[in-house]
């Protein structure tokens, strides 16, 4: 059989992800803050993009005010010894007004070199920030360090230690690491740390909870062997095992109650009283409002949507000025990128609104009656309802928030797994079941009222929820609720 070469034409379908499509997919999963940063970068990179900001018309002054200003300007010009072209930026004609001593030199020009130093410089925002901002813990400690009377070597070690203290007031670095970094003895680092332990607030610079509480007890002159034993057995206190605590501390019931009360009066996070970095508030992407007849209206938050325009006039100018092929290619690429970005932002907004509207339609019972009526919902259900892929819905609901009459929620909050109902009833959402478990435990007022996990299973099954004991235990632990044994100890100790 002879071999020969031939040409064949075949037609097939394939998915090709272009750079523009990758950009559109990326925009879907960005939060409003990340999107704002992305848009700012594009505005700097692409000269054909501009913000669509409505121009506010300048308020026209009344005719009388205009006439007065013109008259005053004419009189001032007549009194001036120099013309506008001759005057320097620092000169100011004052007529017969007396000059402040030192305000101007012999030539009449004002020295502005010290303007704003130590006084109000006209920056209202900066003044407001300086007055309203709370002093941070690090600033408070450095203020005390400045008057501590340490040697330069000790000051260097103390600065590193203070900079390693977190917002809660704890030292989160090993002393040996600091000694190795600074090339000094470990004894010097420990000595300086002892000085910092004497700073306010008491307990700052502690390396763990025990040391933090110990420093506060030492200051109150209440650190004795019994208290030391109590601090060594904090895990027993967390479990409310008072019998073991009495044995470890060697005290009776009354003394143990007083010791525990003293511990409760201490501060486990001494640095929490000081200001930290300002937290960035979460801005909702979608608003939901109830209209007439119980209809829910969904609308986008226009403040979080960047508005961009393609500057067609500037594009026409630079297109005419472009001569080389490289310049023409750059202009064409900027135009294509600008058009695609504007289109992608519009598509992103429409997709968010579409997905949010379907979520609100599915979870209208939650908005009307509360968390117990939250329905089980998954990405597939929403995707099929709006004719999109599950991955698209997942990207849209990532880092997006919706403001409702019941609070601010992430869109992913409404996607909960289903727990089957008894006797073939309607399934329950996992979030509503967790809420029911929490309510059952919060209703426990006495030691006899404490429900075990098995009893909670029985109560939920009577209410039509088919749930296993291990699921109840998992939900309880996720909500950081102690076991029934520990809850009985807590109620017994509170009596």
C-alpha cells in the first residue's frame, strides 16, 4: 500500500478561553473593594477610559455679589504698588493694614516655610482624623518607654519587643529569636521584658494567658500558692471540674468561688482597650426591600458599581496623530480593552442582580419569618432557574453581600445543605436546624433541664427533623457549645 500526503478539512467545536473572557470571569468573583482597585489600575493604564461622573453646575453668585467683588478688585488694584505679572506667589497687598512682626521681610514677601508646622494647616480631614483616632497600644507603650530611663542597648531591645506585641497585648515571638536577631544575651531580653511587664495596661507583654493573669494578680498582691495552682489548671476551670480544682488548689468550696470570682475580674486581653487599625466596613452589593403586598424588590447598590466611559473624542484625536504601526496597534488595543471592560462591568452587574433576585425568590420565607424558615438551597437549583452554569453562580456569590431587613448577609449564607424530614415531609435547611439546637440549649435554666445530644435528636424528630446524633454533636461543636456534662457543671456552679 503506497503512502501519500493529502489535505483534509475537518470542522469541530471547542471552548477557547480568550484573555477577554478570562478577565470577565475574574470580574465576577471580585468583591466591590477589589473591583474598585482593579478599575483604578485600568484607569491609570488605559488613557481612553474615564469615569462617568456627573458634573455639578457651579453655583452662580448673585448680581450684587459680583458687582461688589469687581468694585473691591478695582480698588485693590489701584492701591497695589506692583502689577500682577511682577508679583511673586507669596506677596499679598494689604493696603494700609499693619504687618505682623516677622511676617514679611524688607522686600514685602511672606515667608511660608513654617506654615502648617504645629498648627492648623487647613486640612479638615487630617484634623478630624487626628482628633478622632484612638491611640494604639504600640503608641501607648512607646510613650512609656520614652520615660523608662533605659540605656540605648535596652531601648533597642524594648523597641523590638513592643513591635512584637499584638493588638490583644500578647508577645507573639520567642525571646531566643529576638536575642539571636539583635546579637545580645537572652538574659538582657528577659530583663527588658520584665520592664515592659511593669507598663500599663497590666499584663501587657505576656506570652500566654497564665502569665497575663499572673501579672495582674501580682499587681493586686493576690498571687499566692493557691492562685498559682489555679492558673496551672485553667483547663479544669474551663471544664468546670470544681472537684478536681479544689484538690489541686487545696481549698474548700467557698475559697474556690472567691478565687474564680477574682479571675473573672481580670482582663484576659489587656490591649483590647486601645485603638487598632480601622476596620474596613462591608458595603452591600445588593439591597432588598419589601414592597406592597409582600413583594420583595431587589436593587443593586449603585455606590459599589464603577461607572466608566470610553472617551471617543480623545480616541479620534490620538488615532489621527498615530503614525507608526506600533502606535496604531497601541491605540487599537486600548480601544478594544476599554470597550470590553465597560461591557464586562455591565454584564457583571446584570448577573449579580439576576442571581440575587433568584436567591430572594427562593428564600422569601426567611426574609418574612426568620431563620427557622430558611430553605435548603444549592448552586445547581439557582443555576438551572436562571439558565447559567453552577461555576458562574459560585463566582457571583463569592464575597458579595446583601442587605435585608434581617441584617447584612453574604450571598453564600443562603446556600445550606438539606436535612431530610420525617415521614417524607419538606426538607429542612442545616442553618435552621442549627438555630433550633441553639434555642433548645439556651432554654436550659436548671441542671435538670440540660439535654443530651440523644435527647436533642428525639426532640428534633418529634418536630419532623430526621437527624443523627453525630450531626447534632457536629453542629453543637461548630457553635462552640459545650457538651451536656460541661453545661450541667456550669449550671451547678452558678447556683
